[in-house]
């Protein structure tokens, strides 16, 4: 079955784990927790690596373990993040790590985007085996 999920999420905790100053950039490692609302309801923990330049946030990569219910099906899965910004424009993408789904979300695949305007909004296009 093909699905399309939308909603919002709140970052409920942001912990800086490490920072390293380099010429022209600051590298960071962070741990986040989130709460999802909408077609995906649940919580997650995320580890991200960031780079910030003197002009502002530049890029991050990360992995996120999600536990929740997606359109009525309960389980867990992992998202792989990549994001960057340049000249005031940003893009944030995520991909479901294949074979990471558990429970009723076993076999879940797909990808999506995050938009940070008036809060955090997500879009996730996915494929899931029939129940």
C-alpha cells in the first residue's frame, strides 16, 4: 500500500553532546527528542551531526528512531536525515532506512521532507505491505 503522511512535530529536548571549532566552521553532535502529531503520532530520539559557519547553520546529517502509529499501524522505524541551507534557503530530507520497520510497520520504505515555518511540518511518502 502506498501512503502519504503529513503533520507536525515538536522538538521536546535538544542536548549538545560535543562541539569542535575548526577554521571556518563549528562541528557539533546533538541528541534530540521529538513528539509527532498528525498522520504519524509518536515520539523519537535523534542523533545529529551539524556544521555551522560564520554565516549561520550550514548542514546536518542524522539518524532518528521513531516509535508510534502511522495511519493506524503501530511500530518503530529509523529515518536517515540530510539537510543544508544556503543564501537563506534550506532543504531538509529524510529517508526511511530499509528493513528498519518493526511491528505493524515491518517492510516500511519511503522518503519525505521537513519544513520549518511556523513550527516543524513533515511530509512522508511511504510504501507498506498490506496488513
